[in-house]
C-alpha cells in the first residue's frame, strides 16, 4: 500500500514580517513525524534555517525546491528523532 504525503504550504509573502517565524514554528510543531511543509518567500529563507537549527537541532530536513531570483520555496520535513548520519546535530553541545 502506497501512502502519499501532502505538504502544508505557507506563502509568507502575504504574512506580516513579525508574524512569519512564529507561524512557521507553530506549523512545524503541529506536524507529525515525517510531516512536511513548504515555505514560499520572496527572498532566501536562510535565516529561518539557522533559527531552526538552533531551536530544533537534528529534527528536520531542509530542501530547496526553488531558489530565486524572485521566489524561493523550501520543503521542511519533520524527523521522528535527531538525525544519525554521523554529523553533529548540536543538541549535545559537543562533537
């Protein structure tokens, strides 16, 4: 049996700037394990990536679906557990 995952899409171009990150984090927190959300923006959301790395280390994957110059789209997938690919996720504060 094949299961299809549908991503939640948030077009933050229509959201006031001060409300964007809280909305994204609220949506991320509501995702189930393996859930995905797509963010659409008018600039590279790299600062969001760094914030998520700090607040949700190892608990997501980040994939660019579109990289400008006018529209950026990123797919964020929630992991069930911190990644185990050999790279430090930062959650332990060490190597």
